[in-house]
C-alpha cells in the first residue's frame, strides 16, 4: 500500500490512468495540469441508481465492446 501511495507512483497515475493522484504531494505532468482542473464538487451517481441500472449498463457495454 505504501508503494501505491508513494509520490513516485502517484506521479505516474495522471499520464497512465487519466485521473488525479490520491497523494496531494505528487506533482502533475505539465500536459495534464494545463488541460484539466480539479472541480470543487464532482458529479456522482446515487448508489441505488447504479444498482438498479448495473445489469443493463453492463449488457450494453459488453455489446458495444464486442462489436
């Protein structure tokens, strides 16, 4: 776990997974920092909505990916 949260590992995350690092001490690559911003209030989905639609979404995703 320490390795996954290490600054070195976390600094690779934006370029490889296109998400912000969990470690606030990790610096962002300039390409990432210049094109994205951390929002104050990220969008979320209600867990009950996810549960209600999970099977449909999974089926639709699978069909789209396997085309």
